């Protein structure tokens, strides 16, 4: 009966009881916190706001404008001149500008060019570009580029956000890995202490030699050393994870001692990251944010190319304004008008032709990058799927190895109790079991990271 009691004490294993889910910070909940509250994810969302502001700025180029120019000269009680030029301009899409104006001037030394009727002079006219600026101009280009920038900002937001979510995921998986290692060393430290007490009892009964107590003590000290090292790693992993935990109003959050990682993560991670669908279904590379971003950049460069090409045309602006006194504005007189012609054309166009060639080279350069990214993304996607499947197979083997080493350890402990084994062999068996469990924890960690890398490749954080 006494030996049965010693056997129970000797091989008693402190079971890892299932922790209640109330103190679990599961991975899905953690990712939700990061998406909603992390400052850098919020910063990525600002890209869309900035693009909207840029579009508003570009549209400002088409805002109507009021211009007033008033000049007056008075000297020795004489009014030399008083000149008022005011106008209201409305820019339109195709470079055409509509202008309404009112001019008034008086004075004894007024330039004859500025002499107008006493009531002033009204005008209503239009300016039309016949060369540069008719099909495309800077204002049109800015609007088009700003609209494309809106789409580009959506892609860039996803790329920035996915980078933060990936780093946060790796921190979470590292926390889980160090937590599992700490639990493992805690369990086998306790087992080593129980075994040492059993050895001491057997020594007192004369069933074992005193040297076994020394060896059992060495095992306990080794377990304590490993436990302390794993505790340090766990503390550092928690602090690293806290970098990604925030609440509203940019308040950082720190994990308490009671909070533990998700226990059954291997069964939920693929559903959380939606990688289970990706493993069975094909993914269209053309919808990838990085591909969309490069295509948007090409579209913006094409607008620049068209603008540069337009500068090869001569600059010809024709303007016509109908002139009338305010009291006779309804009586249209065709002969009362002001007309103007502006013409400008460089003879060699070396600057314009050079800028156009540079614009074409930039487009070609971006297209090369686009083609390379498509192939690279496809290969990364294929390689990541293969890696995940490989880790699934390795995890099954690792689980089998843990079970086999556990059986071997229990058998060795029973043999030792009946005097048919040595403490050295038990220690060897236990070290093999610990190594197998550590390998299992490492493989699980690689499996988690591999899924998050697939999630990062797809770059769809929403």
C-alpha cells in the first residue's frame, strides 16, 4: 500500500486544467481591437481623407473668381486719375473662360486708352484656347489625377493596415508561444519536485541510493532555470503585445497577469483570417491592392503624358468681349467689342519633347514593376499555401511524437519504481518529451505565422 502511495506521488502529473474562457483574449477579439483603435491603422485611414482634400483642392481650380483693381492718384487738390477694373470669371472644363466685367475711370490726366463713358463700361466675353489647353490642361489633369488618387488611397490604406495587422498577429502568436512554453516548464518543474520527494521517500526506506537525490535535485534546478528563462520571455512578449492594444481616445492598454491567449487557436485561426477559403479557392491577382495601386499610378502617369503631349501644340488663345454702357446693355451693338489673340510657340520644342519622353519612360518603368509584382504575388501565394499544408502534416507528426514520448516516460517511471531503471533514463525520457512538446509549440507558432503571412499577401484587412 505504501508503494502504491509512493507511485502515485512519483508519477503524479499536474494536469493543465482548461482555463475558463472569461480570461482569454482570443485572437479574433485582439485583431478587432487593433483594427478599430490602433493609431497606425487610424493613420492609414487618413489616406482616404487626404485624398478627398486633394480632390477638393483640385476642384478649386474651377471656382469662379472676383477680381477688383482700383487705382487713384490725387496731387495738389487735383485728381489725376481714378481707375476701376472689376471682373467676374468662370473657368470651364475645356479651358474656356467666361468673363463679365465693369470698368470705370475719370481724371484730368487720364490715359486716353482708359477713357470710357461717364457711366462706366460693362463687358461680357469669352476666351477659348485653340491649341494648348483645349483637350487637356492643368486644371483638368489635376481633377482627373485627384479622382484616381481616391482609388489609390484605398489601396494604400489596405497595404498600410495589413502591415500593422501582420505585426500585431506575430506579436500575439509569440505571446501564445512563450505562454505555452512557460506552462510546459511550470508543469515539468512541478513534476520534478514531486519526483524528488518520491526519491527522498524511497531513500529513507532504503529502496534507493542517496546519489539519486543529487540527480533529482539537478533535474529540479534545470527545470527552475528553464522556467525562469521562459518567464522572462513571456513578460517581454506581453509588453510587445501591449504595443498593439489600444482603447478609444488613443488610450494604451496593458495586459494583466490573468489574461491568457486563446487555447484552441489552431482550430479558429483560419476562419478568423479567412485563409480557409483561400486554401480551397483561387484568388484573382488583379484585385490585389498592390496591383490596383500600381495600375492607378500608371493611370496618373498617363494623364501626365497627355498633358506633356499637349504642350507640343502652339498656345493660341482667342478672346472676345462685348462692350456696352450700363444703360444700353440691352441694345446689343455688334461693333462695340474687344478682341484679342495670344500666340506662343517654341521653335525647337526640346524641353517639351524631353518631358514627354521622360513621362513615357516612367509609364514603362511602372508597367515593368506591375508585371513583376503579378508574378511575384502569384508565386508567393502558391508557396504560402504549400507551406501551410506542410505545417499541418508536421503538426500531426509532432503530436504523435509527443504521445509516444509520453508513453515512454510513463513506462520508464514504472520500471524505475520496481528497480528496473535509473533516474538518468527517466530524465532522458522526460527531456525527450519536453523537446517534443517544445517542437510542437514551435510548429504551431509557425503554422499561425504562415496563415498570417497568407493574410498579408492577400492584403484585405476589411
